[in-house]
């Protein structure tokens, strides 16, 4: 197994990624975690334990960010599940490197943390990408399988709207496997809350 530093930071194309937790309240049917142990440069994104901020900072200190134009909080887990570490790490990266920061999230951070984290999140990073995944709460429940149940879809949309009120740099995403009709419905939802929709290619 790779050492913890290697597992915390991995790269894919011209981006560097931070894998700060394996915790996630969902079990998406398409989650890459159920298919392989790593993506990009990583060998194994399953962490031995949830890293502390000091461990993440050490991984950052040991990594050469030359040639990377963005750091993205996106690993084998939901980054807002380790929100305190995320916020401290974002501050550390801004002070140390001054690189653009993005969070890829399932948008359930307010439920996970049992409080509204959007203000703190949007002031900590430059961009927030939220997984919309489906056009309605029933499909979302069956596809994302969140432990918070049927309220999750509305909570995710509310999270997206709150972020949109705080910053222009919010996007929603879907995976292309949902099909053209469903993508069109998701586009309508995204348009109705004035957030761009990104259609991601499913990678297996
Ligand atoms: S929210 Fe992300 S990490 Fe969690 S199960 Fe879904 S795809 Fe996997």
C-alpha cells in the first residue's frame, strides 16, 4: 500500500487532487470506488485513517505543484465530511501556493455537518462543483442512495442555491450515462437556478 502522503495527493492531467477522507453518506450506483482502488496517478486512494490537517499539510509540503493549475478537493469520499480539515487546508494552500481551489461535492454538506457550511465553503475555495446526478428526488434516492433519505435531493438543491447566492463559480454536474432525456431535464433544473450544468463522461 502506498504511504499516506501519496494517497492524500494524486494527479490527473493538469490538476492535483486532495483525497482528505474516505467517508461519504452516499453509495452512488456509479461510484468509481466500487470499481477500482485509485484513479490518475494514485495507486490506492483508500486511506488508512482520516488524515488530520497536519498530515495533509505535510503531504502538501512534500508535493511539487509546478505544472498544476488547480487543486481539487475530490477523493474517495465526500470532502465536506472532513470540513474542518478542508477549510484549514484551503487556507494553507492559499497562503503557501496561491493556486486555484475547487471542491467537488455531493452537495449534502449541510446535512453532514448539521449546519449551513456554504458561506465558509465558498469563502475558502474559488469554485464549487455539485453533483446533481438526477432530475427528481425518487431517482436520486435510488441512484445516490444517501443515508439522509428522501430529503437529500432538496437539501442538495438548497445547498447549490445557497452557494450560487455567494459566488458565481458554482456548477452542477451529471454523468452522461443518465441519457439525453434525463440530461435535458437536469439542464432545465440547472437553468432555473442559474447554475451551469457540466455533463461528465462516465469513467470506469
Ligand atoms: S457521493 Fe461521490 S464518493 Fe460518495 S458514493 Fe457518490 S460518487 Fe462515491
